[in-house]
């Protein structure tokens, strides 16, 4: 690839797909934001900074959005605000953001190695058998061949490399 | 309506709340819809994976859909997170040639490919199409006062349900009423539980504050239980109460409520796996009037 889509000029073009340039800063997004009522995330502000091409790497509030889509549904200008937040997170991670939470890394590693974000525990295996479910589900996590292919696919996609950069190497 | 789907149970119902998987299987069996199993991974969890890399999320979501497409069946989800993930991955794939090329190139590395001809459904919609069957199979008139929690990723983005008003849905209300229960209104009924977007695992303080606001509104409505259509909301509403130490509102997934109305005994569903005790609710159910002789 010749141009890195996460470099700011290219990235502004990606964000234009979310129609952020149509935003008139009316604030309806922030008014209906459940996370904004309980934390310092302000969707209106994030969109404004993104319009100006401000790098939102290292802004912890970027990770307080629950992606409830209230703002996007209610935006009178049709801006895909929630999608824009997701793009901004993708870029922040690419740029070596140091704010992403450690449990997210655990979940990504668990998915790669076990096929599930929340793996099965021996306690739940027991309950499953008591109520007449197969002790282990007939799923990818419990099929060696499928799990091996899956791990290969995740490695090809390279998501783990993004989070492993967290502790140091630039 | 189809009589066969591939069940996508999702990590939380398989691995944390098997009562949800069990009751789903019982309910669909009773209404005459066959559920198949396939080699599914986590959907993958949209809050984390989409936030890190949209392409990874889309590709792994499509890999799951391919499992069902190989048997020429559509996917049935019982979780808003799984539904959101798989629906979104499917849409992204169908709408863009570039995405189709990317995903199929990646899937090709493990010998798979996708043609975009499989659909992803949410179980509440399928049950809503089967209201008559639900009434036929109902053994008990539960008579419970129920606070419905839809959860965000069933309602929004609203493109998922072109015929549904995301600010005034009625799908779950119709089902609850068909089961002989009362849907009780409460303040900010359609608001978020606080778990999504990676906030549950990433910013627990924010997640619990959002939950606290929601549960406070439910408490004022004086209900017998709170009902959800998403195991991840279920986890947040149930385990979150143990963390907040303020509320004791029993939490039921819709499959569990229907299972109970169909006369399945709570111990056969392992209801004791819930953090908030369902014992008072079970006592009330024991006294419920039989719908059939």
C-alpha cells in the first residue's frame, strides 16, 4: 500500500464517509449520550476536533462511548457519529494510543487462542451437563482443526500486533 | 417463515449463562423451529474488536456466517452484540466490492469463501412472527410485571429494522403480553445498560454509573423482573447489581421467560446461575394460573 490510510490527510477522507463535515455543532448528540451524562466524553466535541484533523490519540474519553447509536440516530444532519468514533478508535490504536484498556488486550488474546472472548470454565461445564446441554458446545473452540485455521486467520489480519505495540516498541 | 436456522448462541450464553442457551433450545423446539449447530467463534465482540480494527471484525464475522451458508441456512442470534456484529459484517460485505475482495482474500487463506447470500436474524423478530405458537404452547399465565430492556444493538442503527421505530418499539411488548405478563413503562426505557463499546471491560466506573441510572429508573417502576433480549446486557444487569450493591431486581432473558411460561421448571434451566436471586420470582411462578387444563 502506498499511502497509510491512518495518516491524517488520508484519514480525513475516511471520516468524510461518516459525513462529519456536515456537522453544525447543534449538540443533540451530546444531549442524548448516556456516557456523556456519566463521564467526560462529549461526542459534539470529538466530531469538532475530528473535523479540524486533531489527533485524538491519547484522549481517554474516546473509549467511554458505549456505541449505543443514540447520537447517530438523532443527528439532524445525518452524520454517522458512532461510526466516526469507531474510525477514530481504529486510528488511535494504529498510532500507538496508550489508553486502550488492558482487559481489551486479554479479550483479543483469548479470541485468538481459544476462539471465544469469554471462554468456558469448568464450573459452567458442570452446569451445562446438569441441565442436559453437551458439556462442551459443538463450536469452534472445541474443534482443533477449526481453531487452528481461525488462529491462522487472526494472525493474517494482524490485530494482535496492534495491541502488542502498547508496551514499548514504536 | 423458515422452519430451520443455525443457532448462534454467543460466548455469554454458552459459557456463562447456559440457562439462556437451554431455554432457547426448548422454546424453538416447542414452536417447531429446528436449530442447527455450527463451528462458530465469538461473533467477535463488537465493542472491542470493531474499535480496534473494522476489517478484522468484518472478516471474522463473515467467517462465522460462512459456517451457516455452507449448509444453506440463515443465522439466528439470541444476543444483540452477536446480532450487531454479524449483521454489520454482512452489510459491509454486501455493500462494497472492495470489502468482498478483502474478506474473500483473507478467508481464502483457510480455504473458505463467501457469496453474500446468507441472512442474519435476531430471535425476538422470529418469535414475534410466531406469537400464535407462543400462545398455543403457553402452560402458565405468569402474570408478572416486567420492565423490558431492549438493548442498543437490537434497535440501532435502525437500518436493521426498516419497519421499526427505534424510539417506540413494540416487538418485545407484544411477546410479553402474549405470555400473560404486563409490560411496565419506566423512565428512559430505551437507554443503554452501559456495557457496550468495550466500556464494560475498559472503563468499569463509567459502565456502572450508566447502569446505576438505568436500574434506579427500573426500581421506581416496582416490577417483578427486568427482561432483556441480549446475554451481554443480561450479564451487565445481573452481575452489575452485585457490584453496585443497591438493587435486587431479578433479570431474565426473553428465552428464559418463555421457557418458564411453557412450564419448564426453574431448576431445569439452572436459574441459580443468576447473581441476583430469582427465588421470589419462582415462588410467584409456582402460584401462577395454568393456561391449559
